[in-house]
């Protein structure tokens, strides 16, 4: 596989992990995941991480992934354009979507431990917590697939391209959310 194809596939298959964070904002509100509890004098996660946001964001990521799998099927791709064979492809979509929001929650946990309030800027952490969550969960549950997409052969170029693209995408989406009144801050 050539470099550009590897990069395209690496970004394409990561879309189910890119969508949930933004979708969680749309579905958010309601009961916090940490149920308002504190640990060592600070909230565990904060009011910004809710069960409704977790469910809505994850389901949206899964829905987007299912549409991608349908596109792969229509295209006639035996590996669903990089996701792998069924039923593995379905599980990978689910793991990417859920891992993304688990990573975002881990980022919120770290920010609370650092004494940062909800919405406070944390360079690097804000842009990559969901990426790390999605990648770690996928690597843990589907190591062969993850390594084939992001490490082996030209896969490392896909990983680098994704890591370069994510902060740009993250910033653009947050600016749009801020301008539409969905976010209190543009980061």
C-alpha cells in the first residue's frame, strides 16, 4: 500500500472516534457520570461529562461508523475500506467511538487533579485525550488491526498524519461550536 492510501485509510477508519466528542456536546446535560462526587477535594470529572452525552456521543460515532461500513460494502471492499471483515469491523467501530469518550473523560479526570476547572485550557490534553483513549482501547482489544493500520508498513505515516490533523480539526470544530453557542469557550 502506498503512503497516500495508508494515510487516507488511517484517517477514514478513525472517523468514528472523531465524531463522538462533538456529538456528546449536542446530547449533553443531565446526570453527571461522576454523580457529583468528589475525590481528594475535587470533582472526579465535573458536570460536563454526563451519561446522556456519553450515550449520545458513542451512539453517534457508531452510527457514523455503520454508514462508513455501508459505503465500504457498496464500494465492494472485502475489508470495508480498512475496518476489516465482519463482525470485527462492527466491534472496531464501537471500540473507537466508546474509547474516544473514555479518553475524553480521562482527560477531564486529569484536569480536575491539576486543579483546572471545566472549560479551562490544557494544551495537548484537550486535543489528544480522546485520540489516546480510542487508540489505547483499540490497541488493547484489536492489536493486530491497530498495528496494521497505524504502525506496520506505511501505517506510521497514517499515524503521523492523524496526529497532525487532529488539533486542526479539533480547533475548527470547537470554533464552530462556540459560534453556534454550543460551547462556552472556543478551545
